[in-house]
C-alpha cells in the first residue's frame, strides 16, 4: 500500500511505541502546533505532537536525561551542546557528525534536519537501528500513519569514498551522539523519586495583559478592509482616543490550549454518559422521540463535529470553565478570524495573534469530510451573523465544497416527502448556526401532542420549518444532533458530578440544594433586565450589591460559582477558546460591561502573542 493511502492517525492518538515504552503521538498535520504542554513526572517535555517533544521525552525515559528549552528542532544543531541527567544534574556532552562523515551513525543518536520551505522549524528523530545500507528511526510529526513495527521509517544510508551519507527525502544536518552514553540508564519506578526538583516545574499559568494605544485617532469606530473584493468591518474598541487590546505570553497560550483540549476530552466522556442514560435525558427534557436518533448520531456522526467554543475566567493564576450564555457565538468567531487584520490596522508589534491557526484548520476540517454534494447553509434574517456565515461559505469554497445560502422559510420546499431548494436540488447536507435547544422548541411548537395516540402530530405546512430540516433522517447535519447534549444548559453540572475535583471546573448545581438558600445567586425565574443586563439576587430575592461576595449563578434551576477578575471598573474578561473538531485552535478575549450579561453587551478585543 502506498504512503498516500495509509490511514491518517488523529491528533494525540498513538502511532507506535519506540524502545518498548515511549509512545509516539500523532500531530495530525506537520504544520499544526497544538500548544498543549506535555509533562512526564512533572517535567515539561514540549508541545504535544512535536518532534522536539518526542526527542526530549525519549531521552528522559530511555536515558534519564533532558536538554534545555530550544526554539526549534533546527536550532539543536548549533545551540545544543549537552544533555542533563535529571537524577543528579550531571551533564553529558553531545558530539556532532555532519552528514557525509567518516563516523558511522550509532543507535540512540539524534538525527537533526535543517529548516526548509516545507519544514520551517526543521525536524529531529532518534536513530534506533543501524544496518549496512539503512538506518531506522523513531519520531513524531513527520508522517501520521500507524507504525508497522517498532520504528517509524527506514532511511537509506550510503557509504561512498569513506563517508557515510543518510539519504532522506529532506536534507539532513547530521547526527548528534551522547558521550559516555553507556553510563545512562532508563528512568523507571526505582529512580523516579531521585528526580531533582529543579527539573520538575508546575504548569505555568501565563500572563494576560490589557494594553492601550494612547491618543490614537481613527475616523470611525470601525476600520474597514477588503477581503476577496468584499468589504468587511473590523471593530476596534475605543475609549475616547485610547484603543484597547490584549497581550498574552506563550505560557498563557499553552495554558488555554492544554486546558481546553483536556476538558473537551472530558466533555466527550460526559456526553456519552448522558446519551446512554434515560433518566438524564428525561431531566434534560429531550423529547423521547429523539433519543434513538441522538444515540445513532453519536455512533455515526462524530466526524461532523466542526467548531465549538468554551468560555473561561482567568484570575492571573487559574483558568476556570465558565457557564456563559454566548448568544452571539458566530459574531465572536468573526472577531477571532479578523484579529490579524485588526492587529495590522492598529499597527501592533506582535509575533502572531491568538487565532492565527483557525482559518487553516477550518479549511482542513471541511476537506477532511470529503463532501461531494452541495452543502445548504441555513440562514435567517439575522444580519449580525451574516458576516460569519459568508466567511464560512468562503472556507467551504477553499476546501473544494459547493454550497448554497438558503434563507428560511422562503428558500426550501417539500416535494414528494423530500426537502428541496428553489432550484429543485434535494437537500442532503446542511450547516446550521442555530443551537439545538432552539430547534427542539421549534419542534414542540410545530408539532402538537396528541394525548389519545400518545404521539406527535404534524401540523400541515407547505414549507419545512427548522426542525423539519434539522431533525430529518435523510439529511446530514454539520454540528450533528448529539451536540444537543454537550450544549445543554445542565451539561456542566453533570460534568461537575463526574469530575468533582477537577481544578478547572467550578462548583455547579443543577437543582438548588438546601445549602444554596444561604448563597447569593441569580434566579432566572425572577430576573430583572435592563438593557440585557441581568441583576443578581440571592435566594431570598435580595438584590446583591456587594461585589466582593462569593457569587453563584442560577439558570433555570442551575447554579454555578462565579470566578471573576475585574480588569476594569465596569468590565469582566471572558476567554473564549475555539475548538475545531475537538482541538483548541485559538482564543478570543471578550469583556462584559457587567458581570451578569446574556452576551449581547460583550465586546471582543484583539489579542497578540
């Protein structure tokens, strides 16, 4: 079987095992950077899926050594001169041999590759076997197939004119061997307790800083730019002549990425638990006519999970998952996509923005679905979301997918029990922006309950409603039916029950307990709203004005501890982490004008790294 036909291993899944006990994890794509920190016995080994991370972890587990932090694999050739044994701090020098050396490569050597157009950071691998005409290596982030044996690849080696040449597809700097390699032993249960504390570092929280451009004048609050001959608007938040943005360091990016990816994996465990629990589905008020459909969607449509978001609070030390009603998630997504242009408009000095990978990853995910039919994009008259919908259509086009915008309820019709568009094209795959709770309510409104037959009776209508389309068994949905569970209001409370001591999950209660009577909370059944700002009350209906109190949020029998850091007198930061098919692809910064808001008053800001 050719290389191109081999199965691609998803990110974070094991491709193979090197040297008996060192897993190699797939990075999914060679130019993707997860920013998810990997730790072994408290020692940071690098970003999950990267070649440098694998090399450092291999040395740690097989040789009890690590090397210093390095910017990229290519830099190892010039900057790395020794490795350190973590049990006593002794340094073991590295000896370099350029490709074309008189010295034959040995097992356990580091094979170093320079930067190239297709490999901008270079590459590093470990030589695990040396024969007369080839070597075998173990590695991460080069190819993403399952290994057929205990090595990743076999590379030809030539001996010509007394010199040894490793003939790989990409150029090779050469190899680096550890002096006195025979003195190094594996790290196992017998010597883990000897690891020096200086090598074991707590996971860094990172820094997030609110910045201003002072006395800067723009003609309008909106700075315009053009993309593909279409004018877009990039909102720059201002206060008189001062313009605000955020700066984050690499550690913060590692923190938000690692936390988001870890929590998403927990989300999937909780989703599975709820989907297969009749009692919870009943408490979630999911129509029981849809239970089987939801379970089948979970079994068959996991690949159709496209984009999601999590919201966090950050106090300078900890990230906490936050129950935030982002009613305009698409608008926040649009702001995240536009960060690069926004930073350019503001003439900021930066390395990259907090969402620099999002576009590329969105295109790849659409390509991965391998859709050969037209995708119908369902829209309504909400102009606020139209910008992002048009952007997503552009992404589909870039991924080679044909699509149509369909304005509901005018552009779709019933025809012979099928749903068709105005051109008579049968609707087979749709992408929607509505949340599932809205769709379920439409289902209840559209169908009336017949008590005698104990079933749902369709109300006659010429045109299909939203629920007719999105609950249709003949139509595939991007953002499938099983996500109705993950997005449910009470989902986080089940998450808390299953993982009660997780450091990134706030205390949650679905139904108020007796103890909750003594806690300040918001009760949505008695909410008062003024310009969409929700006022917090305690359980005795007293308005809360003491902002230093430990607050709890109650949302339709739901309460959650609030974890807050005020960045200004009248605003509160929300970090929105964007997940593309389960992987953190970046984040946005929002500020609420009031701590309790339904999302309409939030402002989004540019964030640079």
